[in-house]
C-alpha cells in the first residue's frame, strides 16, 4: 500500500514549511495539489499532479505504484478550515488499506497573530469564505474575532457591516498575501478601512467593545415591553402567548437565517434575533409606520443582528440569503408566492404561518397541498390556540377571551438515510 501524507504547507511559501513537512516532501514519489502549492516546494524527481478536487486526487493516488510515498499539499494547517477533513474520508473509503498521516502546518491564524503581536488563544474564529456569518454579532459577543474572508464578503464588506452595527470605532487589522514578498498588513478603525479595497483571500483580526448579553427570556417577552404607537396609530403585534407557541414551533437555532414576513411591531423579529445571536434576522414590512416602530424596537432591545427590509413580500425577499426559518405573520394575499420562493431558496426551510380567519386557514391548506406536489416529504401541521387573559374588576378577576389563532407549520420530513 502507498504511504499517503496530507501536508499543511502554511501560506504556500517555503519559509512557512515545518522541517518534517520539508523532509517528507523531499522523499515523496508523487506530489498532488494546487499549482501554487506545487510550485512552492522542491523535489525534482517526484511526479507532480495539479488538482484540488477530491475525486481527482483519489484517482491520482490509485494510479501510483503500491510502494509510493504520496504527498497531498494543502494550504495552511490540515485542521484549520482545510480540505483535509473531507479528503480523509474520501481516501479511507476509496483506497483500501491506505496508510494515511496528516502533517500539521502553520495556519494563517497563527502566522497573522504573530505578525501583529497578539495572542490567539482568546480569539473567536469564524469564516465568511463561501459562507454566511454575522461578524458584527460575533464582535459584540466575544470582543476579539479572527475572520477568514472571501469574494462573497471581503474585508471591506466586513468593515462596512461593522459600521452599520454601530462598531465603526472597532480596531481592525487586515492581512493580505501573507508570507510573500508583497505581503501587506493594514490597520485602522472599521470606519477608516471601510472604503478600501482588499484581496478576497484576506484575513482579519477585529477588536471591538464587547456588548453585555441581555437577560431577556428566549421566548415570551411581555407585550408591554414593545413600542407600538406611531403618530397616534397602533402597529399590529403578535401577542405574547401566540408568539411563544409560534417560536416554539419554529425551533430557531443560534446561527440561523430567519425571515419575519409582515413583521409589524417586530415582536417576533426581536425574539428571533435574541435567539439567533450568531445569525441574521430579516424583518420584512411594507407599512411605513410599522417600519418606524421596527427601528425603535431594534434599538430598544439591542438586536443589531436584525435587519429591517422595507417592502412587500415576495419581491422584498428576492435579494435576501436563503432562510433557515420563516415566520409569516402577514402575507397580504401572497402566501402561495411567499412559500414557493422560500422553499425554492432552501427546500429544508421550516415555516410557521399564523391565521386569525378561516379563509387564511383554507389558504394554508391549499398552499401545503400545492407544495406537496414538488416536495413529497413535506409535512403540514396546524395548532389552534385559544387564550384568555385575566383582568381585575373591583375585588374580582375576570377572564377576557382573545381571538383564536391557527398556527400552521410546514417542514420537510428528514429521510432516515439522510446525513
């Protein structure tokens, strides 16, 4: 069987290779990796194969003689946002009896923190390279954050987001082309760096004011805590009891992307934002008075991971990232189009819809049947909630009944064979 090494070669510069990595690379019969990685190492006798796709790498390994020493070169460290994680599984599955060993390297985290003379044992590490992550929320929660950027969210984009979240004075270090002669390290406040253009593969260290986390309950905030009146008009709100049941049906996770369609006062948006502190909540509302209240309530509760979208659904949802959870408190007759769009963005989305009229309940049923034709594993469950609140009348307490509310939940049942 061939001896296979997955080697972290640092930033791709020979100077960042460990001594053991250099020795193994020099003994290798075959070197596999990205062109930039192959060009950074020395071994004139080894077969060189340029590839970064797991299937191609496994195929190349299988074509080598049984007694070969094969080194797969990976940037950074094999345990830090590395392709080694999936590649290991592919090799174990496809190369019978493979002798496999991972060789650690110097990660961009270690290198950059050394460059700017800061420790990294107290950093929160996140990546926005090809994925969504709420960097400002992480800075508010942890105070000191390391970020791997990407073309989808550059260092400049991150700085602009920090400014929008009231973190314009956060200190930011940006590293580009690390370990190479053209290496560049920039330092300033988020506001100072927000107008600059950076490489898509830059790294960042951000130090900002840590915001104390509120002690609000996860669900069930009292109605009186929310601001509702604008210019003498009361903005609609999902009441405490209904909100608690609806949110329990949504089952929002900490890093989720959430839509609140027809957000009104923002009671659901606020509680969703307090639950998904590491995610993003989009409060969609077309009523100008309600939008004004949304801004006030966001400030009141410090829900900076809540983004207010002024407009009508489904059009206002088009530019937003794919949702993990959706609450529909008001659809203005567009429920079918809203649900179709949400499930097209993410077939695994979990949706909760509230209704106070029988017509809306019937519309929910029709939408569920329509969606079921596209998604055969779709589940539709309805909960009917009737509540009454006490009020004092002299020495007595009477119960005032509230309108019954139907809470519909749509989600795809997970297959037993699905990971």
